[in-house]
C-alpha cells in the first residue's frame, strides 16, 4: 500500500489576473472613449429636448398673449356694438314716432286758407326730415300722398304739363311756390280772374270764326 490516504487533495487553480500591459491599457481606453461618446450623445439629446421645451414654452406664452389680446379686442368690439345698437334703437324709435305722427297728419285738399297751406307744408317738411328724405325728386314723388280733392287734381294736371314740357317743377321750392300761387287766397283770386279772362278770350275767338 502506498502512503496515500485514499483522498485526493484539491487542486488550487490560480485566478486569472486582469490583462496588463499595453494591450490592456488600449482596451480600457477604447471602452472609456466609447462611453464618453455615448454620454456626449445623450447630453446632446437632452440639450435638444430642453431647447424644444423652451421653444414650446415660448410659443405657448405667445399664444396666450395673443389670445388675451384678441379677447380684449372682441370685448371692446362687443361693447361698441351694444352702444351702437342702443343708440340706433333709440334714434329709430324717435324717427318712428315722428314718422307715425307725420303719416297721421291731415292731407291738404286745396282749401284757400293761407294758414292751412303753411301748416301743411311745415308738417310735410318735418316728415322729410324724420325719414331722411333730402332729394327733391323723392320729395315730389312723396307729396301726392298728402294731397286730396282739388289739390290732387291740380297736381295731376301739373304733372301732365311737366310731361308735355309746358311746365317745369323739379325742385321742392318750385312746388311750394306753385302750390301757394294756386291756392293762397290772394293768388287764388288773381288766378281765377286770369282763367276767366282766358276763357272769355277763347269764347270771343270762337264767335269771331
């Protein structure tokens, strides 16, 4: 028998030491360089995201500012519209009242009364002012609404004369002058005498034929 106890002694394996020397240092530098590049890349991404976040914040701030300005402007315009609407309603209400009063005014029938003629013309002119009628042509087209009986017959004949070219009444002042000349008491009497003379002249001319 040998001197062995029958049990094998464990074999001690030596641990591998980290690489040393020139190759080991180069490998470590490569790893560090790669890590530094990766870190720089990550820092660039973080910086880019931070810049984008700052730009987004600036855009949001600008949008909020513009939104506030638009809201303020809209509120001012709304207040102005309300003021204008109230003013127009008030004005139209007054004009409507004047218009109704004018439409209720008595028409002129051709009475030979100076005061009645003056009052008639004054009321019609107030109506023109109430509804904003300033053009003479519109006034002359409107005034027949306020004439009746003898007066409207007279105006129809005058219109026929205008169409024939034997009479010209294109202005409101000309109408009032013709109306007074026709229906004022003193003018009416003179006009009646003139008509009588013309009639007698025609009768004399017929008899002499």
